[in-house]
C-alpha cells in the first residue's frame, strides 16, 4: 500500500523508492512474442495525451512494462508543455518523437489517436476523459485511462455506455486504479470474497493529505480559461474536487470488496482555508450499501496536518485492513508485489492486447467515480442522495458551453449546503 505523505508523493516517487522491485520486470521475457496486432511487428506504438506530471509518469511506466513499447505521438493542449516534453524525450530512441507527430490544441487527442497508435494513454484533467475515450473507441484504439474517468454525472454515465461499446468491439481499457492489478490487493479481496471475514457490515476509508493546493495570480495576458486549465486542481469543472480526483482510489476498493456501489450517501464538509478556486478542502461521507453495511469516508487536503490513505473493512467474523492486516495477522509480504503495480497495470493491458483477450476496467472505475460524485453531491447540497437517482435522473454537467481558450470557463460558485441545489 502506498501511503501518501506529502504533495510530492506520486507514481514517480513509488518508482524511485522501489527500484529493487523493478528487477522483477525481467519476467517480461516470458510474455508472448506474437505480433502485437494482426500483420504488425512486435513494436507497440503508444500515444500520450496530456504531458503533465501524471502523463510523464504513465509514459515511464508503460515503457518499463514492455521493451517493445515505442512512444509514437504526443498530444498536449499547450505548445510550451508540448515542446518541453518532446525535447525531454529526444535523447532516447524509444521516446524520440518527430515534430510531425507532436500535436497541440484541444483537438490534439484526435491527431494522436489517428497517428497509428496501438494504445493511447489519456492523462489530461479528468473533465476531458469521456470525449477522449469516445474517440479512441470509435477508432479502435486500446486505452489506458487515468482515474477518475469523469467529474460529473453526465460524463460518468457516458463512460458506462462507452465501456459496453468497447466490450463489443473487443477494445481493452485499463484504468489508473492500480490496486485492481496489484497482487497483494487481489489476494486480500479474494479472501474477503471467499468469506474469511464473514459478511461485510461496515468499514472506513481515507484519503487525507498534509498538503493543499495554491492558486497564485493569473499572469497578465492569460485568459481565465487557460489559467484554470493550467491550475486545474483548483477548479470543480476540471478536478471534480478532491473526493473525486483522489478519494476515488479508496472508494473503488470498498466497492470491490462489497461487490457493488452504494445505494445512498449522506455527506458533509466544507472549505476552511479558501486557498483559491472553487473546491472544498474536506469531506466526511457515510455510504450505505444494499446489505445495510455502512462505510465512513474521509478526505481532506490541508497543509501541516496528519495523513492517512487506507481502507478498513469490517465483517461479522473479522477485519481486513487492505494495507496488509487480515484478522489480526500481517499478511503483507515484500515479495508479493515484486512488480510495481503502477507498471503492472500496463503489463496487463499490453498482454491483453497481445493475446487478443480484452480486459475492460470501465465499469469498475465508472462506478467508483459515480460513488465519489455521489458523496460530493450529498455534501455540497446537504441532502441524502441515492445512487439510483444520481445514475438515472441527475443532469449534472460541469463542462463549459464552449471549449476554447478565449471563451469564459464555467462560473461554478463554491458550494453551500442547504443553498446549492440538486441537479
């Protein structure tokens, strides 16, 4: 279990502190040597859309997953970020991308997908994920989609439908919920499903960070739309708030253990420090599941505070702590996760495509995203909200009317419980 200790804790940090585990990548030699796609060579052409810190991390992990991976195309909204990424990759033959396959602008994702890639890594702010996934599926390109897969109900509902289409078209989709591909988590969830802790009656999950997001002043000459996208972690329409963008990991584990999303949520929270943008800095939500189990969910990002990133599942016969404790025994083994889970998810995606045995994480990540949105909607409005209503009746759409750097961004006010309305 990766415990987040500060703002810099990331997939890249996991790699740098677990170099010995990467020796396990030698097992890739046992991967199938058949052509990656019918009539193609073993080279795996990968495109990246969004080359911020998460995008660069995904490229690194995908390269480690298989020696045949070739960075083929780069897409990024902003030309300056595109240039930096292209130049940083120029010294390596596996990542050197010619100018004609480097694309800037809102439509850069289409150009990357149309460039002949086998797999596209979608790592932009999550508001854009549904549209990018839709185009990739339309074009028959396999997908790595960073979590969450949407920031609002309309987007998540669309992705659920896209997942069904991908299944029909035999397109593989792996989401950035890496614990679904982590050996130790797979083992413990299997034991939970086998009934070792009895019927699940409750639990707790946490995404509590000792950092907060600064905003700063908008530079002269920069439009408000560009400013918000460059500072996307401060704005609801791009970020979904911390309960969606970060806590989705922990909520996914709870749904996985119980076997379904919750039936309703009762939440609260607020904004104590107001460091910019229109997001909150803390949430506390009680989720109720179909069997009556209640799970307490806590998320916060406040500087100089304690941190916790974990899940605890309570059954009638015992307790499972997904960090490694199971019925009082420590089951965490350093050897079991010999391959970094952030790399393993890319291994699983590549193997699925090589073997023509599609994998599809879409439903699980869509339900986890909707679970997080459910908690946010309940907290923002002060109302108890059902998952059924959210999925079937909500019209929540946080996207701007026009997606252009010269257009105004959405004017979302900071939510006030009892005043903010259900949509």
